[in-house]
């Protein structure tokens, strides 16, 4: 445990950021999973879920949670699955 006041504050800030990042990453993964499941069952709301999933990927990219190349790759794969 740190002794310096600023280091103690930094530990708290890092933990808050870690939890926020984990939550946002989990939301992105859930959105992608929901779209894939809907597409596999030919659900009628697959187009809406595709839009939600791509938006979640874009948000994760803008927050720095994932690299821009990974975001592009994931969106490309989702679009190919959506167009099938």
C-alpha cells in the first residue's frame, strides 16, 4: 500500500477506471454476442442488434478500450455475418 498521499489517490483512481473499463468492455461483448445469437436464430431484430453492436464497438474504440484495428476487424466480421 502506498504511503504518499498522491499515490493513495492514484490507487483509488486506477481502481475506478479499471471497473469502468471492465463494465464497458463487458457491455460491448454482450452486444456482439446478442447480435450473433439473433442472427443464428434468424430473429427479426437482428438489424437493430447489428446497429447496437457496431455502436458499442465504436464507443469502445473511442474510449481506448480496444485498438482501432481490432474495432475495424470486428465490425467487418459483423457486417459480413449481417449480409449473409
